[in-house]
C-alpha cells in the first residue's frame, strides 16, 4: 500500500487526530496536495467550534462547594472533583437570533492517576426538569465509571440551571441579578457570580463549546493531564430531548465533536432523521416506541423490559447529593457508600422495599443497562463494532398507543410472571423474583414480589435459583448487555439471597458455585 493510500486509510479509521498526523504529515512520500487534504480533514475533525475561555477550578463562595456535587467521597475512589467556568460567544439554533455571550459551568470528575484513565470521557447535558441542574445518568453509572477509569463531565447547558427559567443572570442597572433559589446563581451568588445565560436557543452551541474545551483544550485543560480518545455525549429525560434536538437542529453536524451519543429516555420525542456517529437510545417502558426497526446506520435503540423512567436507586442516591448541597453535610465515606449501594441496589431478591404503588420508585436495576450502554458505545467508537441490537417491546392491542406522557395506559404483552415480552430482557427479568411495570405511573414504576408459590415453582431450591441466575448473567455479559463488574454484582446478590424464600443466606451456607469467582 502506498504512503498516500495509507494516509487515506488512517483518516477513515483513526479515532483521534494524533494517528492521522503521525501517518500522514510525518510521511515524506505524501504529496503536497495530500498534505493540504489532511489539513482540511483536521479542520473538519475539529469542527468550526470556537474554544471557550476556561477559568478555574472554582473555590470558595457562600457554601464552599459545588452545587449538587457528588454525594460520595470522590478522593476515596482515586478521583478528583473540579469545577470550572467556561465562557464565550454562542450562536442560536432553531431561532433567528444574533450571537450572544454566555458563561456557565462544568463539573469534572477524573482519575487522579493518569495511568488509570481509560481514555473515555462522558459529557452529560444536565437535566433541569426539577428547575435545578441535575446529573441523572452520573448517579446511576458512577460505580462503573470510577471502576473503569473513565472521566465524567457535567455541563450546565440551559438557562434554568444558571439562573432560572427566563432569567439570564445578568445584573440590571447595576443591581445584583435575581435568580431562583434552585439555580446555580441563586444557590451561591458569590461562587457563580460570573455566570450568565442568554437563553436556551444558545444551549446547543454552549454544549458544543463544552465538548471543544474537553476534546481540544486551548489554555486550561478541564481534564488536567488527561487527553481523551473517546468523547460520549449523554443526557436523560428532558436532557435526552435536548440531545435529540442537538442532532436534529444541526449543532452536531456543525461541531463534529461528540464521538457518540447516549440518549436516555426521550419519551417519544421526534427522532433525528440521520446519525453522524454511533448513537444508542435507552427506552424504558415509559418511553418505548412502537417500531419495527430498532437499528440503522449509526443507530441502535434498546427498549428495556421492566425499566421505568427512574428507580429506587436513583431516588436514594440523590438524597446525600441534595443534603450535601443544601445542608453542607460531608460526602459519604467509601465503606458507607458500599453499604448504600448494597441496599439501594436490591432488586427484590431479599424481599426488601418493594413497591406495588407509585411511591418510592421501582426496584428494576436500571444502572446495569446504562453501564453496558456506555461500554458498548465506547467499544463501537473504538472498533467500529456496533452495539448489540434487541427487538422492540411487544405492545398489546388492549392498551393505548405510545405517548410522550410516560406511555401511561400502554399495555405490553407479558410472560407468566407479568414482565413485558420483547426488548432487552436482563437476567432479573428472565430469572425473576418480582413483576416490574415501568410505566405504571409518571416517573415511577412499580415492583410487585412474586408469591412464595410462584418462587417455589420456578426455583425448588436456592441452588436452582443461583444456577439459573449465573447462566442468564453469563449470557448477558457475553452478549454485551451487562458489564463484567455488574455481572459479578448481580450474581453476588443472588447468592446472598434466600430465594425461593425471602431473607439472606450466609456465606457459609451459599451453594458451592457461589464461592468460585465469576469470570466472563
């Protein structure tokens, strides 16, 4: 293969710009025309996005800590937590408005030791449904993220997060800006004094400039010594709508900065017509669409049997986050966090806090799906091997058609245990201890334990239950619908349970298969 052909191949296959530069610009055999073509491809890869001015890390303020910072002791996980302001001039999308100045924040979690860095960075568009800037997907995925050595960046992209709905945060006639108490500036007008937002038509370009600051830093690098190889954009619910629009309105095509998208629960929002880079949709029963095709070019959709819009884990994990913000309580220690992960991750196998009403959140373990999605997306970007596909959920003719209202009234065809057929059926569905209905009510689904008679019929002994769970989990990991770490967690929970009875089984009394380390 000639050097010029090698150069062309490198431009098609290289994940980062460094490989293109090394193969193409360092080769004396490449013609001047090819060199110019390479420089052109570099400009396209960088996109037309300007680099924002990054300042920080922030310190001080009225409270002395970031708004909605991690509720756990980040340092105990070998991570740093640093907050930055990034500012510049943004253009509007889907609106005829002139460019406008802005200043907003990003909250960055990164491995302290560069050798631990996986090369993957997840950049989450924070959710503002509750009129505050909240990172939903981070609260589900941080155990896997920190175990893998990924970096995670939370971006305050919208006006509500900065100052409040319709409030820019700019002082008027020399007066202090008035902002809502749940916004950044309302919470800490000292720490966030520099922040201002011209409106949500500019949020798409603001998000692009956040990606630019992370991927191609000019000046302060928010990731410190780390340089990403894969940058994934993520958002849940309302933020997922925004990522849909980010693609549909052309912001992604203009910036060309995200290497992949994780669009989580966009509740039947209009889908983009094309996808530039690998894009993975997560649809629980609340947001599943009645489609016949669940994949296309650069596009895969997982409809998840049993999954709701939120769950018990998320609600419980938001408590220390909100307490830390509002009450200045210290972060939860790593041992205490491990204990919380054990109880909050109960999917009903111990007969725990199951809810057959719309209170408390269902116990379907949504985090397992999101962990697999991030890993599969990064793998897709690195290797070109797409994420695995699943069929759609099977809709019953007895229910209402899908709708943006959390699919209320939609009925799915179910198995004998009452769990939805079709879609992604994780081991907790195929080896069930409960019935999970993800669209039973807005935001919160329900979990109803199987009866003792049902459990005894499915699992005559505890060993039978464990054996079935190990088999189902091994299959899920092999098919890339569950990470190895989560597979081990799920099997440990099954072993510790007492199914077909409720309660727990001591380590000594667990089946012998539980004492063998789980391997992929």
